[in-house]
C-alpha cells in the first residue's frame, strides 16, 4: 500500500503530459525566454484580394515550457507547441517538443 516515489525527471514529464492539449499545433522560433514561459514568432503570408498580392504578417504567441524542457529550450530554437486551456491571461499554448537548436540551423 506504500506509494512508490518517482524520480524528479519522470514527475516533470508526467505533469507536462497531463496538461490537456487540444486544437492547433504550431512551429516557430523562440524570440524571448522567461521563467516557465517563452515567446514564439510565427511568420505567415496573407493575401490581399483587391490587389492580388501577398504580404508577410508576424504573430507572437506565449507558451508554457514544462520543467523537463526548460533547460533545453533557448532563444533561436525551433519548437513545436500545441493549444491547451488558458493557463493565464496571455498563455494558451504549451511546448511539446524541441525540433532544432539555434546552432543546428546555422
């Protein structure tokens, strides 16, 4: 009946996976890093129908970084994030994985 204690790393992974994710998945480049949170810039093209031209539009999204990934994610990295329930006023996404580091892209 005694409860087994899991290592700290496993507890962090379980807590990150237990967050209910749903909705859209984005990939973007990390522009700023804060404790437990990062800012990702996503560039997309939008069509102007009147002039039959395209322009680039930047979107900034704030995402929560799980404890297991916090030491791995740095500014300039390419990451994947998924939508979840609102965690705060501005955070509605959670980081799911790191795709490339800043050094690999160069």
